[in-house]
C-alpha cells in the first residue's frame, strides 16, 4: 500500500527546481517506501492499526527522501559556480548526498516508541543503604 503520492511530494516542493515527470517521482516514492519497510518492518501494521500521526510522518519522510534525490541527482558534496567577480557555492549534507537514504532522525520518527525512545535508569544505591528506596533495616534479636 502506497503512503505517498507524486502530487503530495510535488506540492511540498520548495524552490524553482520542481521535477516535471510525476511518473519518475512515483518510481522514487516506491523505492523510498520499500527502504522504509525494510528498516522499520512493523510500520505497515502500525499504520493500518491507526497509530497517531504515523501515516503523516511516513508521508513527510518519504517526501524528504525523494526530494533529496531530485535536488542532487549527481550525488556531489559541493558545487561551486563563478561568473566574473561573482561566485557562489552549495554544500550538500549527509553521509551520501543525493542518494536515497533514511536519516537516523527520520527512522526514529517512524520506529515504535519503545524501540527508538527508550529511557531507563540504573539504581546505584545498594539496598543495604538507608538512602535506598528498598532499604529495610536489619533487626537483630
């Protein structure tokens, strides 16, 4: 089941370099969704179950993944241009600029809460200490 459409990716596009081939955008949407399903195997069941905001987060992540590919299809790290005394440069971030990839932040948005946001504490106070919440004084007879 597709989560995102080419129209939703194109409507979220910022800038003048919007792709004109909706079919090609759709192809990359399919690739992005397959990559997500391989990294987050439970996502489809959780979307079907109606987990709050998960469908919208999946659409946002797919859109961002596809836009990264289209904005830098050559996969260059830095692009510089100059004309006479004027010059400019663009540096693309990420480990593999222009490639279809899921960032750690995007993966955490799509992962179950227990898998990506788990927090725990370790009690380092011995139970024999009066400062321990489990302290039980020893009574000798």
